[in-house]
């Protein structure tokens, strides 16, 4: 029941739900206390509403943010509390007392301060928002970008300003209880003084010396840097916050390019969620700004997703455009007809080429290049797994990594709804025992309520099984080793927070752009610490402890490396896991049948195929416990090369060779255009003008319209 209420109220936890309920009940309680009247009851109810409101804002609760849609926004809630305080004074016969009129004048003046405060905050934010935001781009030497205002001035500014009425409210309540006006006027004075002080503190930051240059100067500085740097290969990306992983997976590849890389993003929220990188990054939200940007040296543009904003880059003819995607799978998205707008489509192996041929969506075979998957380098190959609990409590680990439900409601998209619980129940009750890692797709439940509900039930199953296993002496971990690992984890996280700047005041976007040039020493330390964090994380709980893994860390490939087998759905996760050579199972949730399922989905041809009952899981577990009984091992080896390409040359070598070859084609094309223009031959624009309807060819076909005899 509580979980249902949490879902309906759109809050993140039971604590948030309780705070929301207390805040909602607090206002009727305030009215009742004012009518009774009771100063102490009013003070108690007011304290509850203040604290609940503050807690919900600090948590960024969806519910409190939506209250403004039903005319119960932040300012209204504070105003109602103040009006009820006036009502309390009237009911206590203070209507002829000076404190009564002082309270009214105070709250009117206090609300009068809200307008200049809000205007100043908005003006400062707008003036400091530059047309582009960058990382690893040296703008500091080209334009002056002043420091951001102190974070406490702008962070949750409306809430902070309104909470300044607390001094007046407390003072007036004390005055009412003591029947002495002095405390009330002291509180009123404090509130008005702090309000004026807050407004005054913002004024200096609207002066010219405190704001960045205008858009024209910033864009000119970016173009100047681009001319100096001369980027040759661009990774272009647009998407939602939750899709940041699609560009993050390519950052390391961009860093390893032989040509000069540049990452272009279109949304600020993607930049905020971008993984650390040494590659230059420019976020350009405006389409016009992007189209006017100096990118004349770029020869190859890489696209990780098919989105509408790609058109702003695709329109540039001097570079070759390549769709590289963000995974390799048999999903329909992997053969999107939109892909034919690119000059080339790069796939991991032969399977991608065949997939387009079968789909017949207009992508020519000549335009497909097999480049492998450079991102798969961190995936380790199969290691031997114990066939039961070892001396240290370790047992085989099975990763359940279902994909999400997708946009179209196809029952074959995810195993969560029809098979998820069956899979997990069989795994947690397996004999000999196995450990279960459950890592759902980050989009799970965003479209389908059924998928979201199944995810919550599976999470509960795994957590309950983990609690039961913790009480089983066969799986008792080394307490000292766990304590040491947790201590290491805390130390590493503290250092990572320090290095990433999350522990202090990081300023705003403009300041981050100014100071965003990477410190290579710090970057290398972060990379090393992330490796240490991953090792400490897996050591921080029992080697046989079931686990629900959500969030960005540990990463999916880290889960691949610690598991002995995987259960998943049709997605790029399966294709990536094949690089490990480990046994895997895929669920036929749409119940196509084994043969038809294999025919339609290349990646499952070396998999154990599960029905929705998950009755076939025993075959997978047998292959894990006894490699000699693994009948699909050779099939997986062949399928790996078909899907992901050969091991030699390495994927990054193949990728670099493809970039170099396509850059040469772009260069040749541009030289041809220049030669054509130099020779007086009409270019594309001139030909277009000549064939324009504004210059119609006479119906007779005679150029000058004269009759010939």
C-alpha cells in the first residue's frame, strides 16, 4: 500500500511521502489553531509545515514542484501561513494592538521584496548563461569570464528568500504568547533587514564586470579556438538526460583517435552528465549557432543516435557523416531507415551488414563498414567458476540484465513483465546455489506501469533473498575483509568527490566553461581511483550476496567481469556480453519458438533460449558449473567474430583506419569542388539556380523562345 502511494504521489521514498502528508495536513491544522485560537498549537503546526516544505525542496521532490500547477506553489504556501498568523492575532483580540498592524505591514513589505529579488536572480542567471558551454576548450585566454556569484545566493533562491519570514513569524508568536509587542517588532525588523540584505547582495552581480561577454564575443572566441585547434573528427550527440550513456560509451574511443577529436553536444543536461574526458567538448544548444560555427577542418562526423537535431550537422557537405550507433543488437532501432541519410554506417561485424541487407531499408552494402567495437576492450574473458559455495563463500554469479519495455509496447522487448520473476525465483533457489546480480535498464518503467511494477517485485525478491543468505553460515563472509573494503570504498569516494569538485562550490556553467580545461594528472588519478573503487565495491559485500545494481556505477562491463553467466533480452547488452565468451541465456518473451527466435535474432544463436517459465535455466547453470558440459562454447566463439569482428587487428585500429579512409574521401571531394570552382564550372548552388523554376524552359524546348523555320 505504501509503495502504491509512493508511486501515485511521484515521490522517491516513504520519508518523502510522510513529509508531503505532514505538509498537506499542517495547513488545515494551522487554520484550526488560528480559529481556536492557540498560539502553541499554531507554532507546532507551523514548524511542521516549515520543516516538511524544506525537506521536500532539498530532496527535489516531484510532488512539491507540481503543487504550483494546482495553485499551491511555494509563494502561496508561505502567504497562506502568514495570513493565518494574522487571523490568529485577530482571534486573540490583537486587532487594536500595534503588533497587529506591524505584522500586516511587515508581510506586505516582505512580499514587495520578492519582485526585485526574483528579477535580480533571473537577470543574473540569464546574463551568465552563455550561448555555448565547453570542456577542455581554452576560452580563458581569449575572453574574460568573471567568477560566478556565491552558490548560496542563487541555489534554491526563492525558497531561501521566503524562509526569511521565519524570524517575523517566531517573533510575532512570542509576542502573542507573552502579550508583549517587543519580540514581534524585533522579529519583523530581522526579517525585513535580512530580506533587504539578500536583495542588496545580488545587485553587484548585474554590473558589467560581473557578467560574461555577450553571445557574439563568446562565439567569436570559440571560432578562434576552433581555427587554432583544427578538429578533424567530430562526435555529435543530442538526447535526453537518461541517454547520456550513449555518448559516454564513445568518449574513450574519441580520446584514442589518431585524428584531432571534438565532441559536440546539443543539450546542457547531457554536458552535466558527461563522463570525464580529455577530448574537447562544446555544447551548442542553438541550431543557428551550430550552423555558423567554424568547422571547416572537420572531415568526419560520427553520430551515436538517430535524432532530429542531427540535421544541423548533416547539412554540412564538406565532411562525411557516419552513423556509429550506441550498441549492436537485433532490435529494429539497429536498422532504422533514417540511417540512409549518412554517407556510411559503421557496424561491429558482419552481422550488422547482413542485418541491413535483410531489412532492406535503403542502406547500400557499399556504405557499410565493419569496424569492431572499441568499447569492449575492458571486457574480460571467461574464468573458471566454483560449482558450489567455496571456502570464502563464493559461488557462481549470474547477472540478470533485462532491457526496458521500449516505446511500442511489444511483449518481446523485455522479459521483465512475463518472465522476470520466474527467472529470479529459479536463480535464487538454485541448487547448488548461485549469486544473482540484478541490473535493470535505466529506462525501465518509464513507459509501462507493468514493467515498473515487475521491476519493484524483482527488486524485493532479490533483497529478501540477500537477507536470508546473510543469515546462512555457509556464506558467511570475512568480517574483517568486509570492513577493510568498506573503509577503502569510503576513502576512494571521498577522494573522487574532492577531485570532481562535488565536495565544494563549483560555480555555474560559465565558470565551469572558463575552468574546464582538464588537468591530465588529475584525470589519470580519477581513472586509477575508479578502478580501485570498482575493486573495493565488489569486496565490500559477501562474495555470495545477491545484489540489486542501479545507477551508473558499477558499470555494466564491470558486472560482466564479475559474473559467470548472464540472462538478458534482445539488446546490445547481449552482443557486448558475447565478447566475454561466457554462457548466456536470452528470453523469448514473445513466444516465437526457439527456431523462429534464433532466425530473427542473430545474437541468440549461441544462447540458451528461455521460455517465460524459465524452465530451461538448468542448461545455463550446468554450462557454468561444468565447462566440459558447455555444448554452446564453440558456437559462441564463431558468433563472437560474426557479431563483433575479428580480434586482430584490434577494434581501435580498425576504427582509426575507417576514420582515416573516410577523411581522405572527404578531402578528395572538397578538392574536386575547389577545382571545379576554379575552372569556372558551375558548382551545386549554380546548377540549382540554373534549374530553378524561376528560369523556366520554354515548352517548345527552344532556348530563346524563337521559332525555327
